């Protein structure tokens, strides 16, 4: 909301010399956010001049300029020679002259310069050059504004170009502040200065002849009738060709409204002043009376922007006997618009249902200043004063005559009375407010207050539809009394607490994965149903939480896996040229239990703490949300360089990420062959801790990768991090560095192809006994020298004793013991 300071001064005493920063500071105290300062960006000398002569001079480029002699001061010697390319003026006209040293919006400094064979000692300005409008058809003739000032008068003050506006952010619940009236009231509340309500200064307009108005609406949205107030007034005999006064144009410009014509400017002026959107109809173009109704199937409307719009059955319309003539609260129709031939005007000031207007504006992608106000709630009691104010200005500025024809339809209800318990505001805000402070604050916002045995009965003013319970009133007390009264208290952490065990381990996992070269990302928790079916469980489709009102209709479910989010992020990065990706995420997944009922009950009121049974019911409506960790790789993990070929990401990298997690937590994860509907059947690992499955790693199915617009080889891994943390040892015992030498030997065993290498390794480790310090698979060979249907597995073994140096015989004995157990379990033979 842009607030011209001169306009603010009409209703509250802003100190002389107050800067925009001063006004901003006052408004910030009552809860507004400072946005910007707007000025015309002009500086003098800019004066009123009179054209003494204008001699046309054709140029070689085909253009004709005027060499003008312009008087710029009362002293007849103050005549300037000025070159002007416009032709809409003549000798004797009074114009705006920008003299050397002046600055126009842009900034555009003015200086004496040689052009077209003359030294132009200044410039005769147009409306656009002065920043008053967009018209650039010629220079500004002051007579066109109804002005006849003395030559030499300061044109900046004359045209209101010395004014400035402060811009504030108005939150959706404070729609009343989208008006000078509302902001002036808040300025008065902040400073204690008296406020003069402009709505009370407008004389009422008596109507003796009824203009036919009908509200034909059953209220299809929330059961609310679309229009609760509809006021009409008529002004006859106006002169549509009269100019908009300079002061009004200047104020509208600073308020962000483009000057169009006198009648339209007046309706916009009153909207900004009082907060009530106004629409004017050419009375001669209306066919019969007005009916407010919903659109019918197949109807359309050409709006003021000359766009034909197909109407929706929930669109609220203004109609006459000819059909739709306007989208209520959004934009009028072209068929009844005001033009230069209009002499009789019907003024409409109505109050429409906020949700209905908001949906229509969004449906037609047609935001407007009117809809912006109706969406936030307009004071239903301001419609009649606003209509009267428009009539007043049309009579004063457009030469019209107020007519007795009009209508007053009003079914608006007064805001419900709120019971404010004594001491409630203090208990919520944390400030010991006195009873007088609470009473004065509520009366300052315009509420009617009565005493009650346990506190106050508060009737909010008509313009504060957002005040619905005592929590809202407590907020108003805090705002009006002053936020500076609220103490700033930092919570003191209990000594010795710090991070929990779970938090420390989660951070260790993140640090470990990031240190190994992965980038941590954060994905949205909303996914498509197909994504949950593909990645939710290894067994396929499982129950998922579907949102009642999703942000994106294509992603209506809460994720059961982190992989879909990583895939979306990977696709986005791939589309931007990043072909090597290694990313990971920690986050919650949502795993509803069969038969559970989640999010189906009504939410309790926020005015008081729910009782234990309500809290328990709310808790039961939340699905289990275990914490997972997942990673995704594609492209190269090692780039091509001199002496080094590129190394493509593979299942090995996913398993290495598992080892990083394993190391960070101190838990042992076993890797076995697995199956997952979204992963390649021959390149999928199941991750176990004991007998419990804690995750999967593998390569995406090639057809799935192609469908997702990803490279052919994409590797993913996901583990139940919450369960791994639970299974991790509470204390990690460090292994001392051995001081005695180790004995290393290799063992090659031939087993059937179908025997998992991990099982063979486990048998070797078990059979070798306590002397075996480390064992790992280093080769899986299938080919010459190995029977068909078999494979040769080579293990690197390291033996060490803690009390002596091992002999080769001791190491060989332990190795053969491991081989014997593998032979017993899997029929393995030692390959020489």
C-alpha cells in the first residue's frame, strides 16, 4: 500500500517536516512492514511559463520544430528561447518550463544546449516527462487542468510534485489498511494524535426513487450469499471531458494508480481514500435494473480490457436485462463503460464475499485493485459513505448534479461479540497489562467494549472482520500498547545437555557422506502415486498418505521413500548441464500402518491448550515417520585426466556410501543379494543388520531410467537411518593400534556360481578363529581353469596375535581352518 503523505495529512496531523523515514517509523510501531519510498524524482527550478511566440521551423530531416520565446518570471526581461517539438500549444498558453539545473524523472537533468541551430535555454515539459502520467501527445497546457497561475509560480508545488509516498506491506488479515483511512487510523494509534474519520465528513445522499436492484444468489460457496451490501447513486449532467485536477492526478500517481479520465479517477481516488472499491456505469447504456447472480453455463463477458472471458458457474456477476455487464468485485464490462460521451453515471458501492471474489480473480487470471481489497475484506459500513463521496466529487469537479435515484441493499451482520477474560492478554503476551491499557487499546482500534464479571465483552468494529476470538484481541493489545513492552528473553539451555545421541549420529552420517564427495540436498516430501508404488517398499504397492488439498495435483501423496525426491533433483541438474551427480539426503518418510486413520478428525481451536485426550487423538492421527538416508549417483565419480581414465559410478559407490554410514554409526551392515521392483535384478543389494532388512542399494532398471529422462546407469541406495541408530552400540570401543607384525595370506576357493560370496567370506572368518584380524574379497574369477558353473573367490587375509609374532605355520593353519568350514558349508575347494 502506497500512502502519499499529503493525503495522510488530510485525516491526521503529520508534523511539518516529517520525512518518509519518520512516517515509516511510526507505522512500523503498529505492525506494518517498511517497503519503499516513492517520489516524483523532480527538482527545480521548474516554473510556470507563458509562451510569447512560437515560430515553426521546418528541418532537413522532415521534422518541424517551434522556436519559442517563453516568459518564465514576472520580470518581462526573463524571456527564454526554447526549442520545442510539440505543436499542441500557441502563443499565450501557460506551460511548465524546466530551467537549466532542473532534474526530471529518469533522472533526466536539464541544461542549456545547442540544437536545431538554436541554444535551447530549458525545456517545455509534457505530462509524461513530469511523471504525472503516460500521455506524451504534447506539452502540458495548464489551462487543460483548469489552472491559470501567475508566470514564475513554482510548478513543483502547483502540481503536487513535491509530495512523496511511503509504501508498507499490508498482511492479508488487515485489509482495512489498504486505504488512507485505515493507515491514518493506525498512524493515530501509534502517535496518540487525533484521527479525523473521512467517512463521517461526507454528507449523506437522500434517495427518494428506488433504482431496481436484485440479489439472486443462493450462496454456492460456503453457503454465503455473494453480495451482502449493494448501494447505488446517480449523478446527472456531468462533463466527461473535464480534466482531472493536478492534485488528484499527483496523489493517484504516488499511490500507484494510473490517471485515466476524470470520472474513473474519482472512483479510484475514493477507493484509495476509504478502501471501498467503486464502479461507475454509463446510465444510458444500462438496460433495466441490476441483478447480482452467478454465471450460467455458456455465458461470456467482454471486460474493460477488451478480453472475452468464458464464465464459470461460480463467477459472481453484475447483470442487467441484456445479460452480464461485469465480474463482481473484479472488473467491469465493456458494454457499460464510461466514455467521453457519458453524461449520467450510476455509482455502485457493494460488499462481496471475499472467497468468491478471490476464486474468480484467480480463475480468470485477472487481479485488480478492487479484487485485492475484496479478497481481504472490505468494511460493509463504508459502502454508503463511499458512494456519497463519489457523488460529492462528481458534483464539485465534473459539474454534475446529484439525483434522488438510488438503492440501499444491506444484509450485512455485525461482528460477533468476543469475551476477553481478565488477564488473558498478559498471559499470552508475557506483559503485565493494566485493565486501563487493555480497555484503551481495544477502544483505539474502534471496538465497543463493555464490562463483564470475568473480563470484557468486545464488539469489533465493522472493518475488523479478522477479529474472531480473544487471541486476536490479545494481539491487538500487544500491537497498540507497543511491541517494545514485550521483553526479549533468550531461553537458557540446561547445563550439560547439548545434542542428543540421535542428533550426534545423524550429523556424523551427514559429515561422513559430505566428506566423501556427496552433496547434501533437500527435496519436497510430496510425490506422485506411481513414485510411491515404485520405491515405497521392496514388495511393491503399499499404503500411502494422500493429501486432501495438495500443492501440486500431480504429486498428491507423502513420500514413502527418499529416492523420488533425489531423482527429481538429479533430473533438474542434468537438464542444466550437470552430467556427474552424487547427492544424498536425510529426511522423514511417511509409512502409514494398515487400518490407521490419519488426519481425518477436526482440528481443535487454537485459543487454548488441548486436553490430554485430544492431544492423544491428534498424535494417533499422525502416521509413523521414520528417518531415512538415501544417495544417488550417475556420471563419473573420477573424471578423465592424464594417466587416468574416467571411472563411472556403479553399485560399488552406493555400497561405499553404506560403509561410510556404517563407520559413522559403529554398526555392522551385511550386504546380500536382493530384489527390488525398481532396481536391476542382477545389480541389487539387500542391506541387513542381523536378520533385519534395513535398506537396499542397486542400479535403476534401464527402462525406468529412460522413462525418467536419466542416464542408463543410475545407482541409488536407501537405508532406514532411524533403525540403524537404534541398532548402533551405545558405546564405541576403539581398537588399539597393534605393535606386533601381521601375517598376510591369500585364499582362493572354488564354489558354485550361485553361492553368495558374502556367505563364503563369513564361513572363512568363522573358521579361521581369533587370529584373523581382517578378511576381504579381492577377486571373483570365472573362466579358464575353473569348472563350468563354478567361480573362484580370492580372499585377502590378515592374521595377528596380540602377545607374540605369528609364525607362517600358525597363519596357514588358521587359513586352512577357514577353508575347511567353507568346504563343509558350501562344498568349496581350495584352488592352488
